[in-house]
C-alpha cells in the first residue's frame, strides 16, 4: 500500500511507532484493505478521517482520565481551572514535557492559580493520589517538570477538540475564559 499522507502520519506519530501503526492500520481499514496485497496501490482515504477513527478508539481509554486531571480534586467552576490550563499547555508542547516555571513565566496572569497548585504541592499530590492518571503523567516536583508517560495519551490530548472538552468539564463561561487566556498569552 502507498499512503498519500505519509508525512502526516510521521508528524502525528511524533516518534511513537505504536501511534504510526494505529494510523496505518486504520488507514488500511478505511481503504478496505484487510489482507496482504499482491500489488502496490494508492490508498484512498483522508488523513482527517483516519485521525478521527484513532481518536475515537483512544477516547474510550483517555477521555475520562483527561477529564479527571482537568478537574483536579475539587471542581471550582468560578476558578481559573489550573489543572485544565496545565493539560492544555501540555497538549501544546513540542516535546512530551513541560517545565512549569517556563510555562508560568510565559503566562504571568495565571501565576496565581496555576502557580498555587505547583507551589503548594497540589499537582504532585493529585498525581500521587489518583490512580487512573498516575500511569499517564509524571511530575518531578524538584525540577518542576510534568511529563507524559504514554504516547497514546499525548496523541489524544494533542488532537483533542479543546473547546468541546473545556465546555463539558467546566461552565461555558470558564471555558471561553481559558481559551481567551491561551490565545492572548500565546501571541
């Protein structure tokens, strides 16, 4: 099989052989290829469709866990959603890690809320106490670096429909505020 979107697969896989396999597998299924082919042919399927199929499968494993992290221990609808902000920053990272000090320096307006969960050890405690997210993320409280441990989870949060996710986790007003702060602070 020849994939017309091999560059997109490589870029989306972000170094994960397993994600590349999942994307190629779904591409073959979407193209009706279920057996070894005797000749090379061009696969006719859109990469967006393939990515959505993989995300649908990963949704079962990761949506609730991402939601659990985003809410933290106490959901405060009137707050600034520090854990949601952290997860969003992680999804925007080039690598599978974020340095919390660097992220906070880029977004001083969020130092009060996100800085507090970092400074007071709430982020470290959250990851220690909630078993369902413990295997997805690792936080080094001394270096203040948060890392994704599972490449499938990184693919999931990088491709998550963030506006929809934020509005289901928090009130619409707060979700709009989070989106605005992300946009304003990334300019």
